[in-house]
C-alpha cells in the first residue's frame, strides 16, 4: 500500500511584480536568489470547501419563443470554513495577514520606493557635480558657450530636467538612467499596485493550483468554546490549473484503461478480487490484501489457519442453536425473567 501523507493548503503571495510577469516557479527562488513569492501554509485544513461554478446564460421571451444568449462561464467562487484548532488566535492572525496581503505588502513597496528615490537623488547630484567639472568634448564646448551667453542658465536647465527624469524613472526602470544621454530613451517596468497584489493570490492543494482574490473574511468566537476560533472566507478563482487525483485507500477509478466510464460494482460482488481490484486507485502490493487464496492460510476444511486469518464462509453447526437462552417476551409490559426462573 502506498504511503498517504497529510497535506494542508498552501498560499503563495506575490511580493514583487516579477512574480506576475515572469514564469518563475512559486516553489523556487529566482536565479539570483531573490524571492518573488511568499509561501504561507495553513496550520490545518478547513472543515469544508465548497466551489460554486455557474454559466452566464440569459434567456429572453419573444413572440417567436425564447432567445438564449450564452456569454461563457462565471468566475468560480470557493467558500471555505473551518477552525484553527490548537493554533488559536495565532492561526487567525496568519489567515488575516493572507487576506490583507496587498495592504501589508504595499507598505513595503512604498518604503522601498522612497529609499530608491533618495538613492537616485544622491547619485544624480554626484553625477551633475562631476559633469560640471569636466568639459572636454565639442558638446561641452558648445554648452560652455551657451552658459557664457545665458549666465549658466542653459546648463542648469538641462541638468535639472535630466536629474528630474532620473529620479522619477529610476525606481521603475530597473536602473535605467536618462541623464547620461540627456534625454535618451529608457525602459519602464510594471509598477506594483494594490490591485495586482490583491487579485493574484495563488492557492495550492493536492495537485491543483488556483489563482484569484479574497472577497470577505469572517471570524467567530463563542463563550461555549473558549479558545476556539472559527473562520469563513470567500475566494474568487480567476485561473485554475492542475488536476486532483484520488487520495484515499478505498478510492476507485471511475474510468477503465480505455478511458470509458464504468459503473460501481454490486453489493454482492467482491471488491478485493479481480476485476474489482483493478480499479483501485492504490492497488495493494500484498496478494493477501486482494483476498487471494494462499497456500497454508486456510486448510481444506476452511477452518482457522494461521493466527489472524479466519474463514469468511458461514458453516451451519451440526446441532441446533438453543434459542431459549436469550428468550424475551414480545410483550414489553410483561415481567422479564431470567432463563430458568418461573
């Protein structure tokens, strides 16, 4: 029998726009070791998960009959409820941080952006000072001539515009600088937004990936169960990939080897023998588990053989069963007497 391991739901939260614009595996880091996704695993699985699918079909009644319009499928909605168990309020705090990830992560984005702006301003100031102290090219000679005629206003204006562009584009262009080429073209990358972080929360469970966003999160605490916290949340699915497979020992395949659907076996048919065992999702490796007869387990009389192995056949004893030992009158009001008493 294959080993079945316990697995809880895993959330992957984007921490940068590279997580959404690249094909980086959420389980791994980037080539330079930078993390694009923040992994959060639930302490225990919820008690129930309900996924609601629906179609966008509109019907209008006309004189000639109904006119049906098909607009595709609605976004599936996952309703989840459960309890945090022994993790208590700490488990609720983890789920709340997952639910509010875009608000928490965007604070870090703003802090990083402010730091990058400050660093870009210092670098631009140092670059401007270095440019003013060196004038060797023909362009610099012309710039000096323009400065003599304008009292330095021309160079100040060019440097000011260049520095402003540098400071604005530096945090978003991945280090691309406009100032070195005095107005040269640069590249822009995707700017992190609250909506981008909120609508791209990944969920993984038993081989299936979901991407979507949370719409609500509720917590319940009652006086009858102190220390126990229940939660519910709704998760709208925008993308779905992967496939769930059977995971319990008693699960059986619903299709045969040719892919055709099959019907369940009747109650009188053995489930452990061929062909019933062929459809088991986890076929037993031990022939005893299939119900096969093995030499030495049962003797010719079909009696008890090896310890722990008994016959499943019912054999009528040679003598009749005494049914007066447990005799109870059908009249419940009557006095119940023990056998042998008058």
